């Protein structure tokens, strides 16, 4: 069996193709295809998408095929000036938090049309970004963000809000390391193909401990194309600052 991985534009034109004997589709193959092709960049203003397919070909016939949308974009915080840039241009985030809920039915049972409506509403409100608070959203919402042009902060389902004492104690406890790692890795592995995701978040209000440093390092090794966000990592610095005079 051979594996073909062609890339298609909106007009169904074949942009790029690849075929390997006795091979299996992989993230490495997908990234290599997108990097090698001459693609228009994805951004909130121009959410250009392409269809990447993986086809199992036996004796010249396709016996199985899967496809997903992909896009090409570059995000970085410059070491020289500390400015966030998307595709080389300064990117000013105008975002909002979003929970998985419906104003009519409640939640968290969100339908595809709800996800599409939320993405459309955010764009009409002149937002260019959204934080998935405080857990990975339904895949249909990420797909809607891909199409609409919303930069996403995809957040792992990690929170220890309300834990007595030091809120970061669980992140320093060896017994909880695997549980935290499973949640962060699960979000990454499920959602990594979405071009709208420009930030990975380690969670929300789970204190700050060694597990966060380890998981941030792991994410940076696995995915150098995105930034890692975790707001409680700054808590220690804030707590150390003296109070402003009244």
C-alpha cells in the first residue's frame, strides 16, 4: 500500500502532493507538506485554508481517505522588542473568553450551529481572538475559528481553584504529574492541526509549580510554531511586590 498526502486549495486545485511506499501519515509529513508548499498565510484578516488529505492507495485505487483543513502562519514574540507578531506583522490581541454554553439550551452541550454562531458573533464584534475558557472546546468551534479568522488560545482542562492552602501544591506533587500531563497532551494531540490556534494554555487558576515548567518545556519541544500561555505563572512575582501606598 502507498500513502498519498495531497494538498488542495479552495478551488480544488492540487497545490502539492506526496506519496511514499509502505508509509503511514504522520504529523511530520503534514508539517513538511505545508512548509514546502507556497501557500497564502492564515490570519484573522485573511483566514486562508487548504485541505490536506491522507489517502491509502492500493494497486492505484484509493481505499481510504481522511481530510482536514490546514493553514500556514507564523507567530512569535520578538526577542528584540517583546512585540507579538503574526506573519511578521504586529498583532494586537482583541479577544474574549468563551465558555461552552448556549443562551437558549444552556450547556455544555454545544451544537455545531452554536459554535458557528459564536465565531460569527465574535467577528461581528470586531474581536480577532478568543480564549477557550477553561478547557478545550468542541472541535466544531475550532473549525469555525479556522474559517472565520479567530486566533485561539486553546486551554487545557486543568484548574485547582479553591484548593486550600497553596494553590500550586498539586502542581508540585508527584502523584498529580501524570494527570496534569495527560490533560495538556490530550488537548495538544487532538487540536494541533488547527491553524487558528496560536497559543497553548496550561490551564486556569491552578497555582504555579514544577509541573507547569515541565509541561511548558514539553509543549515547546513538540510544537515550536506556537506560544505557551499560563497566567498564574506570574502570581509569585505579583505577590512579592510591595503594596502601593494608599
